[in-house]
């Protein structure tokens, strides 16, 4: 594993391993902290996600510490984001961190695929806030690791870097997204685009004061225009002043999405 990044936090399955979820934390957090917060919330059945899914392995990578000019301190962050009020401000400064972090996430993804004997539909990728942004770009650059689609991509209270580039014009069923992100990060874009058929679940609070719900709606609009299979959930009143997944509704939606993976594979 990449020595420049801390070892991922792993929550092991209680029963024989069948699926893996790789989930990325937001800026200023880390893998263990995100795992603790995520698993402290419950579905409407009163259980957390691992209790519902005992055969799942949960992987929580941690980003590197990076100097943040806005806050004048080092923060645990996947890339440098100058402003969340205007995500296009100094946007090019995001690219070096994205290049490094996406490379690392794809390394983690490759390892988890090996553990599941290459069963791509049994691996899920996602994240919250800046972690969602990084997970999205990692997915768009995943053709070197994924032959076929993933089980699913999840995003919570986040956005997509350079989203404004894709609000107009033909997206060629997502190929334009892949080509732009791959070129920006200096990775090769494969010809096999089956991984873009991966289903997507995005959830976002309308009262989120950190990442505006409009940025989440922007991502949904782009994905629908690209013909992707995407589910969108808005809510109000989540913990963390709205910048979090609302319990139990949000966790019920996540559980349904994860459990429905086997049904999607059979169709």
C-alpha cells in the first residue's frame, strides 16, 4: 500500500466475506473517525449498517495531511479546495491532490477486488463531502482497475470538481467525463466503458451549510444527462447542522441500495 498514506481503517465482516464498501472521509476528518460516526447511526430498524450486513468488509482510507492556505494550517484532506462557496475558485489547485489521492484510492480498490476474486459488482465506492468528490473522480478513472461495473457508487453531502465543464454539450454517455478526468490526472482511459453502468446513490441535506445542496443537484443533473442509473435523496434536519446523513431515512436508503446489489446483478 502507498507509503505516503496512512493504512486504511478496516471493519472486518462477522461472517464469510462477500462484499466490500470503500468509503472516503471529508476534509479535516480521517478513516477511523468517519467509521465511528457512520456506524454510530442506525436505520429505522435500530441497527447500524454492519449489523445489517455481516458479510461486508468496510474499508475507510485516510488521506494525507495537506497545507491549506485558507485556514493557514495542515488538514487531513484529499486535495486542496480553496472555497466551497465558489468551487471554481483556484480550481486548478485541486488537480495535484486529486492526482495523488485518486491513484491511492484506485490502489485500494484493486486490492479489494483481488480479495473478492475480481467480482467487481461486489465492491462499492463512495464518500462524504470532499470524500465524495474524490470517490467520483476515482470512479471516472477506474477503467484500469475495473473490467465491468462496480456494485455501486455512493455520495453524501458532496460535489464534483470541475462539474461546470459538463453542464452543456453531449456527454457521450459519460465518456466525456472519463476522458476529461483521466487526462487531467495523467492516467489512461480504457476503451471498456462498462464501469459507467454502475448504479449511483447520492444523498444531501437541503439545509447543509457547508456544501450547498445545489452542488449535489448539479452532479445529479450531469449524471442523468449522461444516461447513468442514479438515485437522489434530499432531506432536512440531519445531525452536524445538516452536513451529514439523516438518520434513519438516509441510512435506510443506503441499506436498500447496498442490499439491492444482488438483485441488480441478476437482472
